[in-house]
C-alpha cells in the first residue's frame, strides 16, 4: 500500500501557531470535562452517600470490565444551560464492555438535581436510544431519577422528541431484539416508572429503589391515601407482589453484580465481519495533528496530513487522485478495520461532488464503513458553476451518502458550513458517531459571510427604495452582532452543549475513538444491496 | 483417626451445622450430625453425643482437645453408659479441673506450687488480704478455668477489685462457675509442661517436656521440645514431680502437667490438663511414639509397654499453630473462605491440617486452621526448617499469623532461647508486616498482565477476526 509522505514543516511559524492554539483548546476541553465529571457540591455528594447510594462514576467502574475502554457520549451536553448546573444533562452515557460484550450504558447522576429530566436529559436519552437501535447495542440503564423537571415540563413532555418517544423507542427496540436491562437505583416516578417497566429485565435495589406511576405526594393529593415510597413501590412490593421487578438487589454493588451476571448469560451477538488486517499505529506522531489543523479556516491544510496520522501505517490508497482535487477519497485501515475516507481540501465543485458520489457507491457495494473528515465551507457558488449544474452534482453526493447503508462516522476537523455539512454526512445524515475537534465550527455559513450577505441585502433594499447608502458605522452595526452571535453559537463547546455531536475529541484520540466506534457499529448487520443498481460512474 | 485406621479401628465423627465439610467429618468412616452450630446444640450436648455413640455402636469415645474433653460430667456419663472414655476417670478430671483442689493434691505429693491460695474465694475483703499476703503482682484466676479465660494480672492494689469482678463474671460466663483464686504472678517466667502417660495398673512415665512460652492472649502459638533451658538434672527433677502429681491424683491415660519456671530455674506446678493437647505432636516427633495409640491401648486396659528408661528422645521439634486471625489487629479472629491453600511439605515437616481450598472457616469456633510441626537434628536446624515451611505455606482468603511467626522465628531473642511468657509483648508489640516486597509486586504485575491477555483472547475468538480496539486499548477514556 502507498504510504502518505508528509510534507509538513514542524519548525514553521504556522505549525507552531496552530500547535499552541490547539494545546490551549485541548486544555480548555479537558478542564470542561473535569468540571462536568467531578465538580459537585459536597452537600450533594454527602446526600447520596447518606442514602447509601454509590456515585455514578463508581457504578460505572464496577459495571465495566476491568481495563477496558469507555467511549463516553456527549459528556458536555447541557453545558452552560440551566444555570450551568446540569453537567452532561445529568446523565452519564457511553459505550463500554460488560462481560466481553459491547453495550450502551446510561445512568443518572443523582448528585445533579436528584437525576431530574431536563430537556437536555431527554435529548441525550433519545440520542443513546438511537445509537442502540442503529448499532444493535444492548442498553443498560442505571436509573435514579426524580422524573421530569416540572418547571420545564412543556419542553420535555409533549413533542415528538419528548418523553413519549423514550417509551416508543423502548417498544421498538424490544421488537428489534435489542436487550434492555434496567437497574432501579433510586426513585422512578411517573414517566420514570415506565423505563424499568418497559425493559426486558429489571433489577431493584432494596431500600433506595422505588417505582410508581404517582409518588406519595400525588397519591395523597388524589386519593388521600398516606403511604411511604417503600410501601408504594419498594423492592418487596415489586419483586414479590406486582412482579414489575425481576431481581432483588441488596444494594447498588449487588445490583451491578446482577447486571453483570445477566450480561454473562446473554448470548454474544454475531457481529458483522469485515476483512481485518493486523492493526498497526500510524507512521507519524498523531500529536502533529495539533500543528497541522489550521487555527484559521481561511488557511487551507492538506487533509492527507491528517489522514496520515489516523490510519494504520499511514497507508492510504487514494481514489481519483488527479480528478476533483478539493475532495480526497481513498481506502485505509483503522485499528485493522477497512474504511473509506472522504476528506475536504476545499469547497465542493461539480467534479469533486461526482467523485465523492462514485466513491461512496463503491464503499457501500463493498460494505466498507465510511469516514467523513469535515472541513468544508460549502459548495462552490457563482454563475459558471450554476450553469454547470452544481446543484444537481451536489445532489448526487448527498443522495449517495444519505442512502449508503454501511456504517458512517463523521469527524468535524475544521469548518462545517452550509450544505457542505449535509453532503459530508452531518448530524441529520445519521452517522453512527459524530465528533468535533476543539477548534471546529458549525453554522449555516461563517459569521463573516453571513454578515456580508445581510449587509448586501440591506444595501440592495436601500438602493431599491432610493435611500442614501449606509455609513461605515451603520454597516458595522449590522455586522457586529451577527459575527458575535456566530462566534458564540458555532464553536465546538456550544455545539456539544446542544448535543449536535457526540462529543468534542482531543485530536490525539481520533484514531482510537474511530476504532472503538467502528467495532461497536458492527453489532448491527450491514444490510445487503438495497440499491437495485450498480455503481454509477460520474 | 489415622491411628485408628492403622490399628484397624473404625471411626465415627460427630459434627455440627458449621462443620458439615470439616476434615474430620470427611475422614471418618461414619459421621453423625449433632445439630446447630451453637455448641450447646452440638459439641457440648452430652445427650446427643452419647446417643450418636449408641446408635453407631461405638465402644469408646475420644473427647479430643476442646469442648467436653475436660468435662467430668461427660466422662461420668460415658462410664455410666458403659462407653470407654479415652481419658482419665471422671473423679480425677473433677479433682484436677478444680485448680485449688489440684493445688492441695499436688502439695500433698510434695511438688512445689506458686505461692497463692488453696481455696477459691468470692469475698472481696478476704481476697484483698490474700493479695497483700501473696504480694503484687498477683494473678487472678478462675478456679474452673483454662485457656486464659477469667485470668487477670494485677500489678497494684488499686486495680484489684475491678480485676476480680471482671475475671469472676468472665469465668461465670465461660465455665458456669464464677469462683476465683489468687496466685503470685511470676514476671518473666517460662511455661514448661511434661507429657505423662499412665495405665490403669499404676505405671506412670513422662515423655519429656514441651516449652510453650510463646503465647498471645494467654494462648500458646509456638511450642518446642526440648526446652532451650532444660538440663539433664532439671529434667530429672521436673519429670519426677510430674510423675508424682499423676500418682497423687490417681491419673490414668495421657495428660500434661504444666509448670512455670522462673529465671532462677525454680519450677512451680501450674495445672494438669487431663486430655490430649494440641501440641502433643512435637513430643511424638522426638520420641517416635504415637500418643493416641498409647491412649487407646491404655483405655482398653493394656499395661504400658514403656518404662521411663526406654523412653528416648532425639532431635528437636517445633510446632506453630496457624489460626485464622490477624496479628496486626490483636490476633482478632478472621473467619472467611479459604480461596486457595498450599501446604508445606518435605523431610521433617508435618502439617496437621483441618482445612482445604474452598473451605469456609466457621465463625462459630476457635479458628484454628492447622498445626505445623517440624523436626530436625537440633534447635537451630529446626528453626530454619520451620521458617522454610512457613514461607512455603500459602493460605489465601483469611488472615493468618504466618508472616508474624516467621518474624518471631527469625528473631535474635527466639534464637537465644530467650522465651518467656511475655515474649510477644516484649519483642513484638505493635508488629506490622514488611509490605515492601519487590518480588511480590513484580509477580502481581506479571499475573495482572497475563490475565488481561487471556481475557482479550477469549473475546477475540467470539468475534472471529483480529483484536478489536476494545480489547487492546486498556482503560481508554475512563
């Protein structure tokens, strides 16, 4: 195979500038992660300790096989929202190994508002369910939730992607044969009661776990009956009388032991098989990605330099190298898995769009997973390209990509603007996992361009109405808020707080995260030909 | 039981709930379930044991070394039921079991006793006066006692009343007899005992001494024979005294006469144990005799074939008692499941062991696991052999004093034979094991690495392809 030959100069000013800038952004990311994972008031920690509950991170440590990875999902969801207190949306979610099997785990962090469901909690739960369905991963839920956060009920209850969707998904997952194991490690009130009730198997912890459709206060208000939580939905009621719970656990540690026992007995699913190679690390130091990825989107960089630091042995077979050069397509291995990689070296032209469409079709036919490395300002514009039919060529790429049935993975390694985001498998195109680099930005267009468009529109309007043109100050007054809003709402930390992605990656982790994600995705079979056509040459 | 098997005698074991899987039960030809783990429902329940003996047609009862072994009522009941009790007659057990009666008997036989009272007393005033007469420090002892229960050392009069009260109540609980008496407490004394055997025809011989000075909580943990202080002359005198005690009390079967020896070499009678003792194997090692066989022969009415002249000893033997206990926490019992064990073996190494891998050490009883005995040509060689045997001994799952015993045996004081009953307090109080062990750390690391590898392999075959990064990346992201 061809080895990518690096051309970077690690002594150059540009490299140093990029490097220093990325180091600072990664440090900021790590600090944000530390806060989200650890920063809890002592009072909250003491409270759950007094209740005899184990902190969620400790539950996770016990649940996961020793010395195995944990691919956490959206640890910064909800960052900066709701007074900045709902770290990770109050949920810890991720893919991990339990008894040798890849599973999705989701658990309430009871140190955050008693595990109440905020809009971001809802969104994250649904995201994890989607991942379970797309990748056929068993889902283990460690539930300890006070239920919907009532002051925000209008944002968690009524809509298509609100509370009801969770139980709809649970039903569908069950029908699909996706195992759902739930450990009741706290209150499961109202909607929360349905999570264990709709699971395949439920473990109930003595003394601290309770399941009821209406909690004691609601029962009292409605019927006047006075009952304790334990009487109303405790372990004895549900294990001995109602049969809602299946396993009786003495405490959190015991409950986790039972979950592990269940996973031990669960037959391992036959995974989709890819012709694997012996994994080998890249030839070049992945740390150099820091110096390669541009600080400024205006400064282009060769995505092959990035690919060379992600793929096995830095080996890459490039497809149509001399045609449509603004998109780079080719085959490589990551952690031994064959992949087709599509990366951007500029905006999409008609020829680059067609090249990508053809490449995607080949990968899909051959059942090779696709990896998109997004650094895209959009499709080319201008009269000449409209005349060539850029819209219909873009359509080919979007269509091929949207319809591909192989697992897709997206890493936004720079800009993610406009229809470029769509063509390069943005969130709406169901990549199995989507991550951002700390420097990445996502928006319909860059702030500069957006403000430029608005200024132009205003100028045209003024001219049409025969009014005098704007002064410099007036122009600036239009530009400034747009640019500022864009800065605030398009950066990676903002994106991840909104759950537009599955997390922000330290670029050093790109290869490992992709390897883990590919392996997890293979739990779902790769369906046979659904095209009905061969591969169209473009 | 091994001896019985050698002699062609069938054996019946009795057991309680907690001992269902104990070694004695597994070894016996037949085993009878007595009842609940609570000793009152099983091992202390005379009716049930007698019933078991009758039901199985047993001719004789060996009382072992605990529970009913020194209970005159049990011996008496056996006598009444025409079962041979393998031990002395019940009246001898009764007389010697009461320490003050024993003192009187012994004094009559011309054997020196520790200055002290000849009668139990409960009146605090009289006790206090006696204490003044004897002179502090005094030892408060339970008249019916044993095993250190109900025993207190009092160094000054101001602590006296309280010590008497607590000793009395402890004795009352343990032996249903709260009476106490006083003795002079000998500072820095040795515990030296003589094994005796006597037949029903008035012949008594002693099988030399055992030194049992290394004790914790008044219980022996290391015993050896010969005693490091023994001289030919002293052995003659003490042996004669032991035989005199046996004769004066009308003793039959195997027993032990215990003495304290002070720093000047004066010895004082302490008590008689009217049973086989835990530490009897060291005597067997140096004499080549099987004491249990002698017990059985004597019980069957045979004459002793031994005479004092033809009892010979050779070499040196040491016994270490291995309990499930934590030497770092005041030798507090540490029951639990034996996850794994490996017994030491080799020339001159004997391990009388009551456990196996997977055995659950019951919380209900004295947690002795095994008795490790070594025999060698001389004391130095025996110490080295014991150290090696202890180092080879692996017991995982419960705490044991093995590392502590190794340190004791390696100590200068032990090597010098500087063994007094306060040995552990003097040389090893607050003992902690040396945890800085590079070899152990390396081994642990290698095992960890190896087991991780195996795990990865197991899941890889499921997948049918190469290793996934889930198996190769370790705790990534955690």
